C-alpha cells in the first residue's frame, strides 16, 4: 500500500517539476539540522587538563595541521575509556556570573562548512553507512534541481547550546540565529530576491521558529517563503527526562549511558527539550519512582531529586519563559511528522534508583517525540489569524527515518515542489 501511495505522490511531483525545470525558478532552500545532526570539530589548548592518561592531549591521533579533530561523531566513543574522554570534551559549563554557557576549559569547538550541506550528509564521512543523516534528503533535493551552494544551503550549528528567554544571554545560540539570518538574506539576494524555504529537522525547528519570531513581520514577508518542520519537538519529550535521570546512549551500541549522563545534563539544548507544562497534562505522570511521581509541572523537583539541583535556576529562569513563547510567525508552516511508533510516555524506576534504566510504558509518537508535542502547533495556534498551518502525518515513520524513507521523502519533495509550482503560477 505504501509503495502504491509513493508512486502516485511521485507522479504528481513529476508533473509539478516539469514547470520547475522549465523555468529554473526554484526558491532557495536552507536545511537546519536537529540535535547531533551535523559534524562538530574540537581542538585542545594548553588549558586542557585530562582526567586520565587515556585522555591526554595527544588523543585522538587524527588531527589536521592546526590541531582540529572530529569531535562529533567520533567512532572512538564506542570504547568505554574513550567515551569518558568524549564526554569531558563535550561537557558545557554554566557561568553563574555571566549567566551563560561555555566550553570545558582548554576545549575549543567549531562547526565546519556553514552554508553548505556537507557536514549534514554524514556525521563521519569515513563511516557513511552508520552515520548517514541528511544524505538521502539532499540527494532527493538535487534530483529536482537544487544545487549545493547555489539554491541549496545548510545551517549546521553547535547543537549543545540552546537559546534563553529574553533578558538572559545565550552567546553561541544567538550567534547562530544571526548567522542563519545572514544566510537567508544572502541566499535570497543571490537568487534574484526570491524568498527562502526553510526546512528543519527536530531541534532545528525550535531554533527556526525562534528566528522567525525574533525578526519583524516586514523581514519575514520579504525573505521567508515557507517553513517546513520535520519531527519538531515543540513541547519537548518524555525521553528527555530519561536522558537527565539515567543518561541516554541514543542507540549507540556498547556505550554505557551513565558515562555520558553528566555531559548530557550539561547541555543547554537538552534542558530546552524537557516536557512543556503547556502541553503535557498536569494529571499525567511522566516519571514514577517508589517515592515520588513527576508530571511536566514538577521538572524543578525532578532535577533536584536526580542530583542535578544546579539545573533548577537555569530551567526556571532561562527555559520556562522560552517555551512559553511558541508564537505564530505569520508565515506559511507545514509540519511533517511520523506516527505509530512506540514512544516513551511514562518511565517507572524501581528501588535501584536513577543509575538503572527504567521500565517504560509507551504511547504514540515518532519513537522520540510524543504525539502531543509533534502536534502542538495545532492547539497552540488554533484560531490565530494570518497563520496557515498544514500537518502531514506519516504512519510508521520514525523521528530519524523521516529523512530517508521513500514515503517520507515523497511527501517532503512533493511539498517543496508544490510551493515552487504555486509561486510560479502566481507569477504567471
């Protein structure tokens, strides 16, 4: 049935593409990846103090002439001694005086290939089979005429950092928004002033929506044609509570989640992905222990009880006001989501505490994001004037497979082709 549906979708798409190729009039398109969805490079300085001989400053072996090496994704993370080294270098530190996050002492980081799709294709080009990310999506876009660096662009970022509510600095995240804004304007200008299609995945959708809402309507009208969000966790996820409580290996084999737990707790963007009290019902328990029950309204107490009390102030002052501001940007928005995949809905911890993995009760979602979060914009923007919202649900497609399964790619490319075709019809 899926195969037949895909053929029909592709035939419709091809009909629209004839017009696109004839006019060579594609709207420029920018890809904004999700959490962990692009390469990240690191370099160690004299201030780096390794915790062990294994993590000395001569590891890893492969570095360029200036000392830069691939920090994410690094296949050595699969080996326990190196997992600890990786976690040390990825850990963020919160400066209470500056009210902002920074890298670990002696660790410099950079994001390669901003403006290009290159660092989005594979997290490690040497391990393409197991680290493929947006390669299939980019190939599909190239098949309808998009060209990297001309009409197709990538906006990778340091996904450990997030954003903060008004009145609080977020230097790295705010710089990314500025760089993304500049890229949008450059892409539009280099394509005859045509407004841009923004295509995000997962966490990238939260950054993109913040960018739109932090710029005036006149700017959005001039530079944004359409915003397509894939698998966006608008209201966070229950899985994030597991990450903070017990660590999350993210499906990477051999990795002990406890070895990366502190690093994951330090991530500014991870705190942003806690279940939102605006969406997750107060009556629904998300995590249960022999001594306590936690809903989305109990995140602060949860952070204390797992042994991370320092996260409470950051969550209450920087994150809560931020997640309250999921405003309609008054540009056309399409959400494409997976459904019908078992997704963590309630976590049960026994007497062993948070150092053990919980039993899980599952509900609907895409395997990572709960359905209430994926569909959040339908309720949050209900009745909002001047806001068009289209939601496309694809049964049986997961949070990450939405970037490569034929049925999902058919929907994504069909939506983009339709946007381009409509624009050309309006001009005609």
